[in-house]
C-alpha cells in the first residue's frame, strides 16, 4: 500500500514538473519569436553534412556539462536549446524519467557525440531534459568524439563553422600550410575561398602557357602565393588600406582589389599594376565611405529641421 501511495505521489509530482517545464518552454518560444532569436537544438545530421569529419573514437564514460549539450541526433525538434519540451507526444516518457529521478533510482548514462567542446545527444534526450530542469550541472555520458580540422569552442555560431570549414577545405586542397608554412589566408565571408581556388587555376593555366609546359598544382599554388597573393598583401600593408575596413581581412581586400584591377584594365584598355589598382581602390572606397557619412548627416539634419517646423 505504501508503494502504491508513493508511486501516486511521485507520479503527480512528475506530471506537475512536466506542466511547468512545458509552460516555461512555451513562454520562452513566444519571447524568442518576438526577439527573433533562434531557440531550437542543433540538428546533428545537418551539422554533419557541413563538416569534414576526419575520424571518430570512443572515449568512454565521462561526466559532461549539460549546458555544453546543444544538439540531438533525432530529437532536435522536440526540445528547445535549454532542453525544455516543445511538444506533448512524449510526455509519458519525460514523466517516467522524472519519477525515477524523484525516487532517487538509477538512470543509465546518456550517449553523445562530441565535436570540439560541444555534445549532441544520440540517446537520452529526455534524461538530459529532466536533469537540466532539476538544476543538474553535470550528467554521466558515454562519449564518442568526432574529429574535425578546426577548433570548435566558445559560442556556437553556424556562420563561423561554415567559414572555418571553407578555410580548412582550402588549405587541404592547396596544401598551402605545407608549401608555405607562414601563410595565413583568412576570409571573412562564406563562399569566397572558391574564388581563391579559381585564381590559382587561372594562374596555373597562364603560367603553363608562358613556360610552354604543364606546371603541377603545387607549383601553381606556390607561384600564385609568391608572385600574386603575397605581393598584393604587401601593398595593402604599405598603403595601410585595412584601417579603412576594420571588419575585413587582407585576403578580403586582395579579392576586392583583384576584381577592381580587372575592372580598371577593361575600362582603360591597358595594363594596370597592383600598386595602381590598390591605390585607386583605396581612394574610391574612401570616397564611397565619405559620401555615405555625409548622406547620413544630411538625413539627420533634414529630420531635425522638419521637427522644428511649426
């Protein structure tokens, strides 16, 4: 009789716990919709398609931080990013786990993938949800670590991940780090490394034509870096152009100036040096920035005068 009473008592508490968790998730969803903040868990399958996973290894049982669990293999739509339930169709599962938790009984470890310093649930989403709702900081987990070619830490940022993978793919394709260990080519926009690869291919073609022989891809990479890319970077540095573009990189400016160089050659129908193209780009960019600045000032003044009119 005592066991039945206890079961009913803990069952009622578990039901109330779910109601509270679901309502918190519902209110949080409304608030985040207003602020347009993403609140879902990361889909592991979606992330996996974006990454070059090079190896995996079983690193066994570990105690992991629950707040570092940011995604799921197959339940990413059922919970928000705080693992609050977003649906009721698995309510019984959630309550059963909460009841076991309340009674102090054993819960098996969850199973997770680890990428960088983040974790993605393979099995045990409801256990994570209940533990987090109860204020638990750590949870036992069986961890399988996946290796990727760059660090994944700090705040999870989809754009940075795509950019880092682009960069890793570029270095892998060109072997630039092996050929030129001091090379450091960083772009700030996703999809731009393809343009650099195109530059190398074009340089390889014209160099082969000039030398009357086919040059290898590694030769082309070295020649492009030594005679095209790095000389342009030196010009960018000597003209201190980067100071006018604080959120951009030398590689960004290299691409922009090379595109500007092609425009100038076509416009003036003559050869244009890297130096001329860089200086012309700097002046034009500065003019555009000044025009934008004065346009904003004009708009503010017009608004001020309109408010003062009777």
